[in-house]
């Protein structure tokens, strides 16, 4: 999501803060006020292959689903909150 928002014109920090607000809105605990910074750190770790295989697979699955959405609709769906609660997806 951060990458998508950055491609849409947001700064990295701003994008991470938006993602954190959305995650909190669907019930993911934020922890402290630095939650958005930890998102950026996790994103870096993901890019460097430093996260679990399960996390990498989940990211790849989500990325495939995101890429299936027409480019002109992706940001709209992000802002309409249609992509946020992955915990409810069927397994």
C-alpha cells in the first residue's frame, strides 16, 4: 500500500501514516505513535528478504490481487477502504 500511495504522489512518511491510520481503523493495534515508522522499517526488511516466508507469501498474494485491479481504480479503492482487512480473506 505504501508503494501504491507513493506512486500516487504521496511522500513515504505520509503514505506510511495513512496506512497506519487505516490499519488502526480496522482494528490492528498501533502500539505507540511510531507505528508508521515501524511500517517503513518492515517494508525495508520485506524488500531485503528479512521477513518470514509466510509474510513474503502474503505480500506476494496481495500484490498479485492488487495488480489485477485496473491501475486507474487502485488508489480509489485504497481511499474507499476496500482493501484493508486481509484477515477476513478466505483461505
